[in-house]
């Protein structure tokens, strides 16, 4: 019979998660693995702030100004969205000071490296799923990324 995890241990991990900038903690001890994770809603909050700010400044064009951030806030609905297959840190260039793998307007071929995601000290190349043109790069260099987060758009 499997021993159930101690609720005190789970609470301690949850408190540690709240006090840090981590989004996930996993601990294995005594043959038991405990994973505590939280969802990050910072992108949604940022988008709402961007939409809310233009309204008081210029009331007449506010609906038009708000339309662009709403479209940008949901790049996942774009058919050309390239999503992160893992949690890690995105790097747009192969090394510091080097030219980025791609830029907006770059034409890419299927299998071409678009960027790198570092996860657990391993550099993982993210490749183009198809031929196309890079129309938008969502992430910035050295930005932490979550699983399934949109990295860039290929049209």
C-alpha cells in the first residue's frame, strides 16, 4: 500500500512556491514524489493593463487602440503559432552577442532552428514546424517561458 504524503509537507512546498518566483516545485524523498505547481496569469494582467490605459487618454479612438492588444494577447489562436514544448528560458541567439537565429520578416524552412530553450542546463533547439515567414516574435531574449506558450508566429 502506498503511503499518502504528509499534508504539512505539501503546505510547506506551497508556501515556498508562494514566497518565490517559481511556478513549480517537485520533490522526491522516501520513494514518494510530490509536485506543487501554480498557473501564471501575468500575461493576462499585462494585457488588461494595456487595454485599460488608452481609454482615459483618448476616449474616441479607444476601441481601435484596444483592438490591437486584444489580437496580440491571444496569439495562440493563430494557425502559425510556434509554441514552447517545455518550461525554460528562451534564447534568440546561439550565444551572447551573436546574431539572432531569425528576425521578423525572415523566411524559414522546416527544421530550421528558430531559437533555443534552456531547461535544466540543457540547450534545446526549437525548430520551424513548416516553411514560412516569421511575422511576429513574441518572446524576448532570456525570457522565461512556460509549456505551450506562444514563442513566435510563422505565416
